[in-house]
C-alpha cells in the first residue's frame, strides 16, 4: 500500500492534493489543525475512492510538531512514499507593525516545520531507496515582496532548499520538486488579510486550486525540480531575472498594498 502525507490538508491546495492522490491509489495521511475538517475530508475520500484516509490533527506552526507527526506515523507502522509539504500562510502589512509572534509562527510553519518533515521522512525514503517530496513555494520565491517581506523570504528559502535537496537525493531514487504557483483561488488571501490587494484583483493571474494541484502532481511524478503553473506566471517569474531589482520591489509593493 502506498501512503502520501499531506500537510495543510483541510482546505485549498492541500485538500485537492489529498483527493488527487487518493484517486491515484495513495492512502492519504491528512495533517492540519482542524480535526473536524480532516474527518470530513476523510469521509469524502472514502465515498469517492474507497480509500480510508488517516487523520492527524496537529498545529504545524508550533515547534516540534514535525517530530510529533513523524512519531505518529511510525506508531502506525507505515512508510511514507509521498510527502506533500503544502501547509503555509502569509501576512500582509509593514513588518515592524505586525505581531512578531505571528511572523515567528509563519517562519516556523513555512520554513522550520517543512525542513524538519523533509529531514525525518527522507531518512526512511533513503532506506526504501525511493520516494517523492513536493514542497509548495510560490512565485514570491523569485523576488522580494514589500508589505509581505517575511512571507516572500520564507518562500525563497523553500525554493532554494528544495533545489539543493533535489540534487542531493536523486541518486537515492528520491524526487524532490518545488511547486511555485502564482495567485490561486484559495483561502490564502483571506488568511493574509489581502482580499483588497491588487494582486488578488487580477483575474488574469488567479488560477483554480485544481489547476495548480494537477500541475504539481504532474511535475512531481515527472521528476521536475521546479514547476511554475500557468504560462503568464512563468513569464513573469522569468522576467524578474532581467528587471532591475528596484523596479521589482516597487511593483511588488504596489500589488501587495491594500486599497
């Protein structure tokens, strides 16, 4: 039996990753804070695909949560074939005015917990001589982002970390991919207090969660290291390489500003 662990599985991309992988024959291990939402998703997966999802309710923004998840999986005596590090959130506003407690939790979730989960489960994948890891970053990974400075920085870490890791472990038969979506129609912008930003108001850039997940799954099993879903997102991400940095910063600030 193949097992896939998905973080942030209760809504948005995480939920669609769980459904997609269940359809492909994986037994999903659903991880997020909300036990009720996870149980509801497990029921939906059972009804649609006849697969019994496993629920692990854990707040990944808390230190040592990754170790708790790993120990819970080992207690079940199962091996993870596919790890989807999807959980993450953003904060909008001037960094010095935001709560540092919230900024710190974001670093813990977006960076530390992701890195810890990779560290724990990679050891098992090396012994298994195979496995798949998909880390969800963002087109924000490629640039600075005033008014979401810390969020953009965390996603830059995820991209760089994933690329380096992919090269390290490929000879063990392990694939590491980094998914870098642009604006996506999920609860992300509401959580980040960005519903009034010009970024989300741009319907040309916003993709559906299902589109992004399909692109990510295809890239992962196709052994692509970096995937930017959507042609326009890809072009914009590449254009940053040749655009003067001061212009990139100003455009990002304009898009992230709340009207």
